[in-house]
C-alpha cells in the first residue's frame, strides 16, 4: 500500500499494475501474516482490462483450481485458497 491509500484503492491499483485487469473490490476474503507483513486478501470482480503480465511478472494466466497444486506457490497459499468459500 502507498501512504494514504485505502485497502480498496490498493487492490484496484495493484491488480491493474500486476495483471492489466480493472476490478471492483468486494469483501475481505482473509488475512495472512508473513512477517513483517499483514496481507489482506479481497474478493474482486473483473470489470475490464486485458490480462497481461506487469513489469514485475514473467507470466500471468487463469488457472483452473484443480491445477493450482501443480504451480510453484508460496507456502500456505494453496491451503488458504482451498479454505475460501466458493
């Protein structure tokens, strides 16, 4: 987050910068602590944009949930995502 930025503003900006997508943030999905960071994850609805990797990513793509375990994910991410209500 940038100084003075709300969670919702940060979600919109970060997703646009990292994926090219425009989103409307929804409710809080959960919080993860990765010291020294406290990460708030939000549900979001895509309303526009074109999926493309930002300057800090080599690739971006939609992946079916069943295939997430095949990717090199951050420790605990798959469990976190699997526990979210559908």
